[in-house]
C-alpha cells in the first residue's frame, strides 16, 4: 500500500476501529475508498449541516 503522509509525518500503517461491520467490509477493499483531509473551514456545507444536527435537542 505504500506510505501515507499526514501533517508532515510518514506512516506505513493506519488503524481504523469501528463496531460497524458494513464499514469494515467497505474499508477492507481499498480500491473502493479514498480518505482525504479537508479542513473544517474549507468544507462549509458539511460543517453547517453538522452544526444544525448537533444543535437540535435530539442530536443526530
């Protein structure tokens, strides 16, 4: 898989833990996904939706 670069550091392994088997199945096939860092202030739409959801009494 090669090395991943994150904040100036190089990693050859990244561990993701979840209790959702669907997520695990999707992530096991690395051809199906891409993870990119997007700073919150550069992703205003997603940030706005998240704020709306968390501001509601019942949460997400």
